[in-house]
C-alpha cells in the first residue's frame, strides 16, 4: 500500500486567496480573547503582521491589509472539493480535517508514471486549484500525513526509510496534544528518534496503550484503517471572493478554479455533464443565477471556460459578488474516443454541437435556431423556428421564394394594380390559398409571382378577406 | 522593398495569376458558365467570397445549388443575420437538407462568423449583417482557411469601392431572364467579366430542373468584358 498525503498549511487563508490572481496583503483572523490574526500571507508577513497579533495592531502596521474572518465551514467545503478533484487519481481517499487529505495510490502508480511522477502531477494540480500544499508519498497513511504536515515533500520508498524520516522530526509532529507532549518530555525525550529507540515492552505502561498503537500504525506495524471518502454523485463547489467583484469579467479567474476542480471530479468518474449551474452570491441579500449548457456531455475545463467567458460578457451584475457556487449534476458517462467509434456514419451524424454551445453562451439560446418544415398550405405556417437539427414533416415547394417576410408588407396600388418600384408585372399564374378556417387563422389569398421593371421577382398576394389589399410576402432572392 | 513586403503593406495590390496548377478544386457553383470563369472551377474552398447586391436578400439564388450539395456534409450551414426569413419550403425543394441549417441572429456577425468558420463545424457561413473593415475581413479569410469552410459575405454594391482580402468578389443583379453576375475581383484570375445566368430551379412556377435535387449544372450565357 502506498499513501499520498496532501497537507494544506494555509487553508484558512487560501479559501479566500485562491480567488485572486494577484497577491494582496491579507490575513485571516479569529476570535481568541478579541479578534486576533490567525495567519497572514507573504505580503502581510513582510509588513510585520504575525499570528496572534490583535487585528487592530496588524492594521496599524499595514494600512492596506485586508483582514477576513476565518470560515471553518468554507475550509471544510474546500477540503471536500479538493477530495472530489482527487478522484481523478484514485477512488480510495480519506479526509483528514482540518487541513489534509490522504490518498491510497498503490493502484495508480503505474497509470501515472511512477511515484515521483504521480506526486508531481498531484502537487501541480493542487497548485493550479490555488492551494499551497506539501505532498508526501509514504508506505503508511499516518506516516505520510505526519511528514507532509512537517513540510516534507517527496517519496518515502519503504518502511525503513519512513522510520528514518520520522526519527528526525520533533515530538510535536506526532499530534498527541499538549498532555501527550508533556508526558513524553517528562520521560526525558527530545525527538521522535529517541522515542523509537525505547524498548517497546514498558512503553505501553508508561505512555498508554492507545498512544503506542498510534505509533505502531505510523510505522506500519499494525494496519491503519481510515474512513473512506465517498465521492459525491454530483459536484458542488464554492469559492469565497477575497475582494468584492463588481465587473463580471473579473469572475473568470475564480470561476476557472472551480472548473478545474470539477474537471478532476468528472475525470475520476469518467463522466461529463451538459449543464452547469452558477450562483453568484451578493453582499446583501440575493444572488444571480445562470445556467451554462452544452449539446453533449463535456468535462474539459478549457471548453467550459470559453463558454463561461462568453456568458459573462453579456451578464450585468446588479450588485457586487462575494462568493461563487458551481453546481453540476446528472453525470453522463464519457469516454475519450466517444465520437470516433463509427466514422463511416459521417453523413448521417449530426454536426458538431460545440459551436452551438459557444454561440448560445454569447448570443443567448433564442438567437440560435433551425428551420423546420410544417405540413400546411399557409406560407406563414409551412415552417417554424425549431432547434437546430430538428426534423420537420412538410415537403419542399419549388415554386416558393427563398425569402419570406415576417410580416406581409402592404403594397402601394395605382390604377388598381400593385406597385413596387413601378408597376408590377403579375405574370399569368395565380395560386389561391384558402384554408385555416378550422384553427382561427383563416387565410384567403391569391398569390402571384410579380416582376418589377428591374427584373426582380416578388411573391405577392391579394387578400380576399378583410382589407382586400395587395401585400408583398416573399422575395426570390 | 521586396514584392512580398509590398503586397503585405498595400491591401489594394494583389498578385496576379499566381495560382494555376496548384489551385485547389472548389465546389461547383451549379452553373457551367460561372464555373468556367473561376480558377477553382467553382466556389473557392476555405476562403472568403463577397457577393454584392443592390437589394437586401439578393444573390442567394446564386448559391442554391452549392448549398444543396454542402448540406450533404455532416456540418452546419450557418446563416448569420439574414435580412428576411429563409423560407424552408423553397430551400427544401432545392435539395437543401434543412437539419443542417443554422440561423443565427443577435447582431454580432463578425464574432459569430469567425467562430463558425474557425470551428470547422460549418461547411459554409453566409453572412448578411455586420460592419466590415479590412482587419475584420482579414480575420474572416483566415478563419475560413483554418476551418476549411466557405465564407460568403453579402454586401451592398457600394462596398465595391472598399478594399477586401476576399479571393472572389461578385456583383449580382436581377436580369429579365435571371441573374446578371459580374466578377469584380478574382485572386489569380481575370476580373471584369460578366455573364447572365438563368435562375436555378424554383420561382415562377416553371421549374428549370426536372428534379429539384439533381444539381444539374445550368448553362449560362457568357458575355465579354464591358
């Protein structure tokens, strides 16, 4: 068994900071006999901000320091989101709140090119989601977690190497709490190395059975069973914005973080989705919600990002945005070579729908349409708008014009004959269309193919009901 | 200044008759006389063509035979900001497969045209709306090349005085017997020729073709340059 631990030392800060493309001096505070700084970022630290400092003092040091309240729920949500993303590497993983995850990766090593390569891909991926992590791969989950928490990055090949690596760490790394640490110090120990050299026999009596068991699990001498993280059946990701966003295009960057996370989740489940639901949470009450859709299941974050960009361009925000939520459900199986299965069906295949997705995202659903034939004699009902690719029922008419006017245009009449750039030549053929009494859209018209003095051919009719005038209804183009 | 630099710098210059044997075969226009005038023996493939007309909606009849054939491909026929409703019964009768037809409004013709062309998901993109300058037209031409898609831009006759990177520019007017087509500009060929073409099938009750979808090339009457 091989375990890969991901430790996120700055998670309370990063739940906010990962929404920003550019680092600003920032710190997270929490209530501890007054509002105190929990953690500051690099720029805050450079200005002299330190953990434990009252917020007021920190702000006196750095006037442009952004202090934000710690949000434990957001931290847990971030950890869960990261776990969902990790599904692309392995289905076996556990949450280790507050700041870590551990992945069982024995089965994934070969697929990802070995331990070092896998570790690198995980570390780069986590970095791309906006987290600073130390990742460590070791033969036991506890060992990997302890080493990662101490900032150890890299691969520990076997139990012997693990023991050596642990031996160099301070006693506090074991996580026994204040009392446990006190007990160990009272035994005269200074590091984990000294503890490991003690004879096992008396250890349980002096130190407690539970703690010794913990130690043995770390070293891989007894099995270490951890609750398995059940990957959710749908994705829900949230990102807190460190700075209120008022321009929709400034949302692209934080949205991309969520799309990357979703991409990993979908890859782990070999699935795609056709619909993303976005919620933009405003400072005051309320939220803006919109849906991004595609014609077929997709998971590529880059593709979703392009659609999102177009959608955000025509979005006007009623108020500033403080947080984003991305939801995706109804996962559909997706395999890499999905479309190439039957290349011989080329002619019958529907055209690529990705173009439709892009056009709809920017122009709106109603701007992207197909034409559908209808079995009706009335020209305005012999067709209708439909979804692109929708199959109609009617038949073609070679005697019809290429263009139809949405509204028939009344024609000027002179000497009882219709005019359009001069007197129209009505030709010899007349077609009477008289129908529709049964659905309340009755028409009674005589249609002619008229020719203008310049040779342009028009489709005109004389209304036999009501106004009895002449109308232009189509152009032969 | 070398010839290439000059050609790049001056949009009003173009290389004459450079394409000959290497000219890729185009898609037949469906009119023998027009095909004979064009070095591609048809519409230029993967390129921008301009069709100038004096009436909105004019010139579409000239494309009907080509559209019918293009709609057999598993790609879209994109109509961008058409001036009127493309009438489904007439298109279907010309052999156009309506399920390939995509009608897009929204008034962002330049953007949408580039998307359609570049995606490779369209066999042809027909564009009516939009304002066009040299830079946007050049983008269209590049996108058409990249996507292997034919771009047809319908413009008013006054655009004849504007520079354009289009490889083909035609002026289409109504004539008593059909259409009068004038080749205003042709990359690698001779401009200034004009011819009169009968209308393809449809219109006026009497069909020119025995079968609407036969795509039989229609003879045209070639005239000498004026």
